[in-house]
C-alpha cells in the first residue's frame, strides 16, 4: 500500500515528467497490473515517464524505449521492439498447451533432451515452456512425435526474446 500511495502522490500534481525508481517494487500481481494501466493512461496524457529498474521483464511491457547501462556506460539504447529484434536470442523457446498426455510429453521431451523451463495450467490446459536446441525444423519433428504418441496438443507458440534475454546476451557482468 505504501508503494501505491507514493505513486499516487507523484501523479497528484499533474507532472509533465515522471521519474520512477523500481515502481513495481513491493507490489503484488494485481498492483503491478494496476501500475501498467496507470502508467499507460499517464503516457496517453502526454507525460514523459522515466523508469529505472533492474527487473527487465516488467520493462518489456511498460516501456517504448529503453537504455541499458553497465558500469556507468551506455551499452544499448532505442525502441524496445527494435532492440529485441536486433539482439534476438535464438533460444527457440516454445509454449505448448496440452489437452491430454502430459506424462507422455515429458517422457518424449526428456528422450529428445529438450529442456522444460516451466510447467503450469492455463484455461484448463496443461502448459509446458520448452527450449529446443535446433530450431523450428526440430520443433516440427518433436510436434509430430508428440501427436503420434497420443499427446493432444492444442497450441504451440514460439516465445519471443525479451529484454532480459538481450541483457544476458550482451552483458559483461561476470560472477567472480
């Protein structure tokens, strides 16, 4: 609630420039969603919003443009979509939505040495986020095998790279 109050206080006087440092810090998922809506409406009113954050996954959805600094030096700057396209990380991550056959799918994926990054449930379907080393041709082969094994695949969608992937690719940060 304190973070929400601070954001409201910043907007109260109708600024032309809004500078926020870690605005989503301490907010629950609903609060983060509300923050995105508030900032979108604020930008629509012509207010320039400058956000400083190390949580890059949030900046994908909040920002039109970004600057990545490392050790006080400019590494990359520009529109978020352009930066992601320019530094596209060819991770080939896909999200599968399954009606049935989750155990068979996991077994087949393990045999193919496919990394399962995340599992969940969405709209009553089991979801698997997988990383395929080999590109779209390999994914097509895996999909055919899943279907042949009786796995009922509803959708397969490629997950685009995000700012966090770009940062990891260009980062000079090293753990000593």
